[in-house]
C-alpha cells in the first residue's frame, strides 16, 4: 500500500524494506513457467510454501526464530506489521494458486504476471516517485497506477500478442490495485484480472 504524500522522502530503511518485499513479489512470476511443466505440482508447491511460511511466522511471533525466514520476514515488515502476523506472503501464495486453479493458460499466466509486476511496480513507483494523489485513489498515486497499467500491459501483450487483451488486463489490474485492500489485493488482483482476460478471450 502506498501511504506517503507529496514532499515526503522515504528513508533508506523504507527503501530496503520495500525492495525486499517486492523482490519476493516478483518471484511469484516464476509460477507460470513452473506450471507449464506440471500445473498440479506447482499448485502443491505454492500450497506447501504458504503453509510452511504460516507455521514459521507463528513461531517467529512466539519468539522462536527460524533461520533466514524470520530474518527475511523482519526485513520485509512495514511499520504496520511490527508485532503482527505478516500476511503478505500468504495472500501472495493464495493469489497465485487461485489463478492456476481457476483459469487455463494464458489467462492464469497473465493474472499472475499482473500480481507480480503490476502490483509490484505500482507499489515501488508510487512509494518513491508518487506525488499526484487524488482523493479517489485513497492515498495511492497516479504514478503508481500508471506503472501498474504499463507493467501489466507489456506482460499481457507478451503472453497473448493481442492489444485488446493486454489493454483490458492492464486496465483491470490498475483499477483493482487502486482499491484500499492492503495485502488482500494479492488475492483480488489475480482473480479479477484472470476473469477479465478469460472473458475477453472468449468473445
């Protein structure tokens, strides 16, 4: 979520936190490649990773540090996450799983790329370069929304080779990303984008 306003410069720590968060975000883009070889195993892998993270996050909150994972979670935690269960990785895994289970290729691939790149670049660009924040974007920026639209359009066109599909995917992703859903946009974004792409491709 983008919560800075014009004139505010993010600190170095905020930059590191956001860079770590979005590096994890971008990794979900590997899911379509894995699914091209074995979709059920990819879904199982995502489910196991999500469940494993959930268990380790509960251990972290109980004061039991899991090597690497607890440190990584701490590095990726925003101020609002301190002392709380960090939901981002869970909703990220669930969003990718739902896309693979609900939609065939290429709709599933476009939905996951929208999650990885659209939401990822929207947050990075909005946080560090966003200055235009009209009220209807609920604190988010026009710059972030444009970054989301551009990233999804490019990814969707590379998958579909169709301008109409790419435009609808990008417009849908930017619209969903602009909603104040916090970490739950990781679920809403791929589900809605996948549905929109499937609908366009069917007509």
